[in-house]
C-alpha cells in the first residue's frame, strides 16, 4: 500500500493483503507504517501520478526525471531525464512487442520508453495549437494512444492587451508503436474575431474546452468519451 507525500513519494505497509486487493479499508489506516521514502529532485509539487507493476513503481518529476523503483525497497532500477518537466500520469502499455511507458511533458511531447530499461523508443508532438498543454493521462487501446489536449491560453488574458482566445482543446490519436499522428479531434471550430473588449482589445472565439482529464474508451461502441473544462 502506498501514500504520496508533498515533495516525494512514501510507501507504507499494513502487512499482507488478500490476493487481488489493492485498496485500503478505513479501519486499516491507523495501522500503516512507513516502509520507505523517495525524494523527487528539484520538485516542489508532484503533478504526475505513479504507476505500478508487480515489482516496479514508476515515478516522474518536474525536472523531467522518470524513475523506475523497486516497490519493496525504493531502490532505483533505472532513471531517464527528459528536456522538459513531466506532467501527466504514466500509462503502461505496449509499443509493438515492447512493454512500454507513455508520458507527456510540458513541451507537448509524448514519450515512449521501454518499461524494463527506460530506453527511449520514440517521441512525438501532440500539440493542437501554440498554447496547448498536456495534463490528462494517455489511454492505450490496441495499437492506438489517445492523448487529451488541454490549454493555458486563458491565463494570458490577465493582460488586458492580450487578444483572447484562439486555442482550443481536443484529442490526438497516435500510433503506439511509432508515435505517428493518426488523427486529431478539435472540440471547437477555428476562432474568428468577435468584437472588442472594454479596453479596446480584439476578442476571438470560439475557444477553450480544454480536455484536462483522462479519456474513456468504449471499444464495443467504438466511442471515446472526454470531459472538458473552462474558458
């Protein structure tokens, strides 16, 4: 059993659990004890959720570090550093015949690495616009990756001279084996001029509908569900 701390990762142990049980009951919490702790380097907040396999825990940090840890001891099995901070949860899956991890960074790049070694397999741009942001978890179905695309442009509208807003959210589908972009779904039409603000700055729209969360795949119906946020 595991617990996330503010600036690192802490593992707690409550003894043996029944096979297949991966959660805690309320009555178990008082019996937790710290098993080990691991500090994330150069990290103030942990934006990325950990992923776990039978004996390995995968963690990402704001400095671009990706770690594979022994889940029993916290010892580092391998470490890989990317140019930009890692923001999304890691998705376990397969890149062809290779067990892989998929994670996205602050430069709108999706990275695939071999789960056993951390060896880079490919990197691909998943942006839809200049102000795109990748924050939701990536979903794999068969050989396809569905990447939710958010945005940060609304924050720029704090400047009364900024012409807001022209970017929008969507979903990008990548080939899990190569990173090739297969299609992109835009959740609004392209923005057009929409008058002026009280400060005289030109306005644009439609915009917004960022996809902050992880998509859900319904393979029976061939449907992908996403939730959208503001502006």
